[in-house]
């Protein structure tokens, strides 16, 4: 089971990419938002992978971070939502928008995503409303405020980008440290130091 890929980006399109690692090229389905985060062709990239298997086929779907992958995995547990529709939803809405809509029971917003009709959107909010409350995500607050990373997290990610790290890997490292220490307790310098240790 493939769960993660790191390798050279051979080519990319509006909905997929080919990544070479250990001499093998893997075709990976992507949301448009993930495609936008990919580096130039020929660069090294890394993706969290959902390995979808059926009796007739196997396909890989890639995500810039674990959080997006987790949301995708939740979406495809809903009846009528397969990987293609799940990826379409994540192309039309950000992860935060999807979570916020589900937690708030906002089927109208979900229905804006490609492939998600009103009835399907209502089913998603009904089936996933409680499940997403257990996820460690930024948008699950009960206050109804829009989901935004804490200021310290944003500053730490920006600092790591300035040091040459890609945004996706910087966010992954900083968010892991923030979760372990409590996002409201860690200061910027501590986040940067700890993230650098993970990234080395």
C-alpha cells in the first residue's frame, strides 16, 4: 500500500501528475488546488497518497498534506462519493471550506463543488457532521469563525519558506509541532527550531 511519494516531477496536467521515484513513474490523480502547489517540472516534490484499490483497477490520489488526505478519506466514506467526486469537491472548495460547511450543516456551500448536488451535499453533512468533530482540524471550532492558522504558525511557515523550504513541507512540519505543543502555547521561534529538526 503506497501512502507517500517523494520524487522528481516528470509531468503534470490539470488533474494529475507523474512522479518518478527509484526509477518508477507513478501516475497520481490530483485536485486542481494540489496541482497549483506543485513545483516546476523536473523538481523534487512530495505528496501524501491515498491508494485506491478495486478488483479491476488501482489508482493513486495525491495531497499536499495529511489534513487534505484525511478529509478526502472522510468524503469517500459517504454513499455515492467515489474518489473522482471527492477529488472534484476538493478542487472546488478548500479543505477549510469543506470542514466548515460540514460542521455547520451548510449543504448549500458544499453543493457548489463540482459533482456535488444538493442531495449529496445534505448526505455529506448528515453523515460526517459528528465524525469531523473528532478530527484535529482548524475549522472544527464551534464559534463559527472562519478557519485560519494561528499567527505563530503562519509566521513560522513564512520563515521556513524564506529559508528555501516548500510551503507544503513547511506547513506539515509546523502544524505537527503546533499540535504536539498546543498551537496557542508555542511561540514562533520554538516552532521554527522544532520544525527545522523535523525537516533535516
